[in-house]
């Protein structure tokens, strides 16, 4: 991951408990947004939800490709 990227969208989009972990290799600043705050923000900026869904779909496709490559 790089600057201005996000993780944890799966929990927000699906309602399942968070499972994402990340380890940084350099000093980093992270922003934690709770579900209620993110819901309010997404209601005001609906494009946010679209971007999160697209990212989620891309990550699923990448995970499936990795799984197929291992098989």
C-alpha cells in the first residue's frame, strides 16, 4: 500500500468483523474512522461508497488470481 490508500473497507461494506492487518515499514500516519462517522461521510459524499466498492471488487479479483496461481 502507499500514500492515500485505505484498508478495512470489507468490514464497512459487509458488516463482518474487521480482519485487516497492516504493518508499516516506515513511520506512518493513519486515520481511524468509526462506522457511524464513515456512514455520515458516505451519505454526504456518495462517490466514496462507489470507490470503496470498486476497491473491494479489485481486491477480491486479485485474491482469486493469486489463489488460482497457487493451485
